[in-house]
C-alpha cells in the first residue's frame, strides 16, 4: 500500500514538473525580453542638461515652482501592449538638481531633448526673467574614483522613514504660501544653498531628485489580482490609524444596520490632516541622492557629514522624514566583515556613475542580479560588494517644489548665480 502511494506521488511529480519548469523558464525569458527592449528604447532617448539661472528678485512663493512641475514634468500616459512589450516604451523621467562647483551654486534640470521646449515655456511662464541654457554635464569633470585618481567622493541615497501616505514638511508649513514680506520669510531651501555656497576650490556637492509620474501599485487585500494606487493606499493608511478610535452605532429604526463614527484624538489630528492634504495633489515617484566630490588634498570629512543633514528641515516627527540609505562608506554592509578603503572607493565610484546616469527607475541587469535582494548576507560583502537596490517613494508636487525651488531675496549667497538685470525688448519706434 505504501509503495503504491509513493509510486502515485512519483508519477504526479514527474507529470507536473515539466509543466512548472516550462512556466519558470517562460517567466525568466519574459523578464529578460522586457528588460532588453526597454534598455534598447532608453538608449535611443537623447537627454540634455539645462541650467536655470534664477532672476535677481524672486518674489514668488514655491507655489510657482509647483505649477511648473505639474505642467512641464507630469507626463502620465497610457502605454499599449505594442508600445510597452514590443517597442519597450517607458515613461520619461527627469532630474531636478542643485550643484556646487567650487562654491558656485547652480540649478539644473536633466530632461529628454524632446521635452526641452515645454520646459522652457513653462519655466518662463512662472519666472519670466529667468535664463535657461544648454550646458555640458558637470559630473563628467570628476574622474573615476580610485586609490590612484585625484578625486575622492562620498554619497548616499535617502528613503522615507514611514509609508508614503505620511508627508514631509513643506513650504506651506513654513508659511510661504501666504507670501509674507521678504524679511519674514523662512525658506527651507536656504540651508542647502548656504552649505553648497560655502565650499572651497576643489570641492563639489551635488543633489538630485529624479522623478516620474507615479505608477506604483499595492496589492488590494481580499483580492487575487486587484491593485490600487498610492492615493487609495494613503486612505487605507488613514483608516488603519483610526481603527482603534472607531465606535460602532446601530440604527435603532433599522435593526441590524450599523454605522461607524471616528473620533480623531488631538495627538493624531496633525498627521491625519496632513495625509489627507497630500493626496489632494498629484504624486511623482521619486528618488533622492546626494554626492560630495573633492580633490584628495582638500577632501573634508566635515563637509561629508554636513551633507548628510541637509534635509532635516523637512522632517515632521509625527508624519515623515528622510533617512540616509545606501551610504558609500564602511557601514554600508555592516556585519563582522570589515571592508577596505579600496572597497569604499569602489562604492563611491559606483555612486558617482549612478548619479551621472540618474538611475533610479531602470536598473541594469547586473544591478538586478547582483543585488542585496538576491545575494544574502554575509555573502553580499564577502567577495565583491553587491549593488544596493535604489528605493523610490511617492512625493506629491508640493513636497518636491519645497525641496527644489529658487530662493528669495532674503538669501544673500554671493556664489548663487542670478540674472543681474531684466531683459527688455527694444522700443518699436527706433529710427531706421
């Protein structure tokens, strides 16, 4: 009897094993195909770097930058089966950057060339006196970081401490939406520009926010294949928070019918209100990265440490804040295996290349295979340090405009390049 059962099990396994093998191989082949056609499509995108020189007098609140981001960079579209799975079409992504070169502070936007015209018109619509010009990629001036090169570097990425539903502190929390007088403004971008403007010759600091319209989805609980977007996920997060403060009321005129009453305690009112306000504006999927590069003779550990703290002003302890992640230093892998200075430089050079490629959304096949998700500890650092998987999260347009906008007149940083005078057209009645 036992032999018969074992024989039956053996026959079942032998019968279904080829079927599952075909499914597994088909799944792997499909992943490789989609990756190949997407990389082929991406290789055909011509990216350009635009430098935005703000006017001397920036009198508008970050609301103007919020409107620019909405109209110029939110390229949400429906990709059909042929576009997505045969042509490899992907959504465009953009990089909002602030860079300090020897203490000179610059604002940049990296964009596909076909979007350049739209970016220029929308920027002039909000900042008519700004200047936009095509420039070379400033990151190319930094050579490969090795023990024998002239450069040293340090960088990191950032992630949210709590789920995306919880917002960061924005310019509205600082009262900039009320357009206060210049002397009363407290601009949260001021610490970033001041730090970048304090660098010495031979030092560089870079910050980038890489964004694309949010298409992140979460599995809908109670369904097999249902998914929902970040707005619905935020609503569910609110309901999860308020679940303990729900009271069930029975309708006496209709026995068996119940309604729910939610009473938000005072210590939760701020976070619940903030979550509701976040979903009222469009969301971008974003990745945040910073990098410090300097000649080895002037490389400053203090500058490196200061760079880690430039986003503290956006923290709200009862809501959300940014936390350092994927740091190019010895604690990146942790554990009992110490990594050498050469390995740390390897991590810094890797971060330099990722910054230069503005890579967050479409990783190389090498990054996908040799990542911390596929190679477990302690093997992740035992032979050759594997790649970190970049983390992206949803920020709404208000949060992004808070982190990337032109500072007002109150910020007197001489190394921040501005347009000194207004440009005007010549009079129409000039003699010929």
